[in-house]
């Protein structure tokens, strides 16, 4: 699969979260919990990318919480400049618009960093990105940006 390209020129407004949810930049003192949560709910590879985003100041990892529980996350400008991802929402909190909030807010933050385009690396839900941000798949002959990890 190729990466996707998003124009950051005219982004939609970040939707509001439901009352019981809060979104914030990840805090340094929560790093261990966040990395463990991502590893448990998604993958060790994603946890490694989150660790890179947490090492930057300010953090480049957005977190959605319900009370004191993590329910979703998104990285931006972490793996490569201008890139969105990885991102994920726990199974019990999907289909509530949380992923859309994380995506749009991350793109606004890329724009504020001076990027005119955002990239979505190895996108999973292509139709979601196309619908929410009018994202485009790069041509098939362009390989995605990720290489095979060490075993």
C-alpha cells in the first residue's frame, strides 16, 4: 500500500468531543503508561513510534482520555516530518468520532508547524481518510515510507 497525501490548506474544524472525553498532549509523567497501553492494545512497533513522539518537547502525541483511562492516541510529525500516525482508539470506544477528532486535530498541528501537506503512512482505513480529509493515495509505483523492522 502506498502512503496518502493531504492538503493542509483548508482543513475542517476539529469536532468537539462528547462530554466524558478529553483530548490533550501526552504528558511526560504518563509516558510509561501510554507506551504500555499502546503496546497492549495495538503493537510493539507502534509503541516504539509513540516513544519517539513522547521524547520530543512538546510531545507530538495526542491522547484522548475518559476520566483517567486512555482510550485513544495519535502521533504527528514523529516517524517522518509531516507524517500522521500511528493512531488508534480502543475497541470499546470506536465509532464515536474519536478517531476523526484525533486525525483532524493532528493535521491542524502539522499545519501550525509550517507543513503545507500531511502524509498518512501505510494507511489502514483509506476510505475514512478520503472521506474526512479528501486524502489521496500516492501512485502505486511509489513505495510506502516504512521499511521492514529488525527481527
